[in-house]
């Protein structure tokens, strides 16, 4: 697996701090080995120069994407999540699930 360039390593804490400004109910882990992070590396455009990285994290309430070029310039995006449907939640209140529960109750 590719590793961060020295510039990416230096810029990573600042990118985490920027994302954390918008997420007050959770702590965004800075360790990429944390199981909540998913990291994708682009192919090197020039051998030995490093890889563009795309890191995403979510905790069910927020979603963070940090992309960073080999020179350590991050782009930080933060979203609040609204769940539209959750098939593992018996009390999912989306319209199709509520209709299915109502139908089940009517059939009784």
C-alpha cells in the first residue's frame, strides 16, 4: 500500500482539524489505520513522486472526504447524513417501510 509523502504527512493534521470544526458530536480519528477510514490512492503520475490520496470517514451522522495531492494540498469536505432507509432497523420510518408495517398490522 502506498504511503503519504512527507508533505502529505505534514498537512494531514491541519486537514483533520479543518474537518473537525464542522463535526462537534464526534471525534474524527487522525490515524488512517483507524477502521473507520477508507483510503484510495491514485496511480503515480511520475514514478517516485507519490500518490494523490482520497480518504473518507463516516460515523453514521457525518461523512468526511479529504483528498490531497502529493504536495500536501488538501481539499476537505464535510456532510451531515440523513438516513433515507435502513433495512436493519425494524422501526425505519421511511415511507415504504411504514407502509409495509401498516400492511402487516392490518393483516394481523
